[in-house]
């Protein structure tokens, strides 16, 4: 684990990017990949929906950390992401 810039109960924003701090779950997301878009869209981030489909992810904790990672890292392509639509897509994709 890198130096922690910000953290909640499940995720930490680090100089590397966004990293899970859930026990036994190693899930790092490099800052260079934070702005990857959902295939077939021009403004929906793939990360909130992708993570919402995982049974071990608290979607609210992930989305809070994801937003903080975007704020702190300000990665290339951030201005193209529709955050409201991206988070709504995650909400609709929550693990049952």
C-alpha cells in the first residue's frame, strides 16, 4: 500500500491511484485508468458500474472514493466524464 492521501472504510486514494483496503482484497486501480469509459459510451465512466457488479464492493464507499480520486489526481479525460450518469449507472447495476 502506498502513502494514503484520503481513505474511507473500504478504499484509499494513494499516489498510485485508488486501492482497496478491504481485508484480503487486493484491487488497485492505477490513476491512469480512472477515466476509462464504458464501452459504447462517450461520457460514462466504466469504474462505478464495473465495481457495483462485484459482491464484495460497498458501492457507496467505492463511489465516494472514486470521486475523491478524480478530484485529487485530476487525470486526463476527467472533463469528459458525466459523473451524475456514471453514478446512476452504478446504482442501477448494484449487486443484488
